[in-house]
C-alpha cells in the first residue's frame, strides 16, 4: 500500500504494509497441576502489524498483540512458564513491538556494508525467533531461555552479505501485565546483549549471542541477575520446489551467579508440499519450579528463595497444517498438533513432580485454524540493517 511519494528528487516514496492474524484454537491437556484434564477454546495470537518506510533510510515496525483481552489468564500449555505464569503461556503485552530504525547511516562510504541504529520497544539482540513467527502453535518450554522480549531497546547493528553483528542496551525487567510498559527510569541500560549471525549459504544462518540481564523478575531491581547464552543454526529455503525449514538451538541461562543453571536443546523442522505442511519438534528444557500462588501462577515479584527446584521437560510435538481457501484476501489454514511430554526433577530441591501432576507425563492436543490477512508475520527481533535480509529469507520458504 502506497502512502505518499516524497517531494524530493531521488528519494523513495513513503510506503506502508499492513497485516493481521490470529489462531482460533481448542487446546487440551491430559493432566494439569493438581490433577485432572482440561480443555479450552481460545483466540490466541491476535495481532496487527505495520511496516513503514520513508526517505530510504527511515523505517518503522509495529506489532500490536491483543492477548491481554482474549487470554487474560494465559494459554493452556503445560511446561510453559514466565512472567508469573506457569503451565500456561503468558499473554503478550498489547504493544509487542514498536521500533524506529535509521538504516544505512554511512551511505556509500562503507561500500556494501550497512550500519543502522534502532530504538523503541521490542526484542533484545539475543537468541532465536519469537515462536509466533515459527510454524508451530504450541510455544516451546524454552521461550524465556531463548528470547528476551518486550523491552525498551537501543540497538546498533552492521551487516555485510555474509555476516551481521548487533549490540543492544535494554531494561532488565519483564512485563507483569499486558498493559505495562518497560520501566525506563532507573532500569534502562542496566542490561545488554550482543549477537553475531553468519549467512554461509543461501537460506542458511548460524547465530551466537550472549546477554546479561539485571533482575528480570523483580521490577524494582532487587532480584537475581541472569547470564544467557544462545547458539543456533537455521535453514529456510525451497528444496526441489518444496519449502523446507529447520532450526537447531542450544540455550543456557545462569541465575544468581550460577547457583541455578537451566539448559535447553531444541530441534524443529517443517516440510511443505503444495497446500500441505508437516512439522515436528523435539525439545529438552530445564525450567525453574517456583513457589505458586495458584495452580497456574507463581509468586511475583520473583525472589531467589522462590525457586523450589528444577524440572526437565522432554517434549515431542508433531503437526499438520493445510492452506485453506483465500476468501477475498482472508487466509484460512486449519491445523492440528499433538504433543507428548515427560517431566522429571533435576538435582535437589523440595519440588516433587508426581505430587503436583499425579504422573510424570502429559499428552496435549491442539486443533484450530490460522487466520491471516495482508502481509505475513515477520521474523521478530531483527531490526534496521538486518530487517530486509531477514524478511527475504522468511519469504524463501519460512513459516507464515
């Protein structure tokens, strides 16, 4: 969609693209905390996206998320945790991303390289893609080990054809509710992250990143700090005419100067033939078991003595999606996913798996339909000089 041409000769017209999406889903789990099965029908991931550009170098990216209204109590997903939710995925904040970037700041003086600076609310330059931009409906257990989201960020980046580097400052505190903004006063700049991404072959990339996060789960800043590592390799490109996507990642988070350490290994892939897509994910992730105030909520603000132990979740997820009819620009894609997970205690602590769940394994089922219009969902967290190359890789066979 064209907004308005620039009046200056040689400048690009201002342009904007819009997109919207969501998933209407029924999700069920064979066990829940306290025992018993549970099933729920919810609208998850309701999003509105905007990409705008002007004067060649200026870009704006916005993603609004309305889960605070559709899933205020979270999405049923055993193993998920973070931001005060446990065994449910927390609703994202209403303003998921709002980032302004100035790209290619040096113009032709740095040759084919591009340097940019980005600021706003979004993802720190750490880890892998937000699971919303990946093929699966079910979020992995490692979401808060592998991404740092919804922070006030200031990011500098540079890239060439084969390598990109990013470094960013942000506030350490996590959101406590969907309408909350990052605490900038007294917290912005207390945390930092850096990421290097290599593009060795078309469609392939390898990234390594590190972050130091100050008091993420105690908003005033009196909680424990985290040191985080992430390594991953990703492929997204058609093979023999069929889009193929794959991701392998390793993540490690150390908390309270190494007193608690959490590891994650994940591998997932998707293969598309015509309108049909098959996908599979394996994950083995360790998560903190915190003191709970209800079946699905943990104590907030989070203090170091709230961790009662560590559990390891081993989850297999298989899914199938079919591209349905395009109804006057409205895309409908029915889907089904089945997950089987086992949980076990790691190390010491007073937490006991079977006393809470009644058993050490869980089955879950998700049936629903993806709804989309306009532009497809972008790969979140890659801003400025990385945005166009990330979008290009995305459209070469990545998930929509």
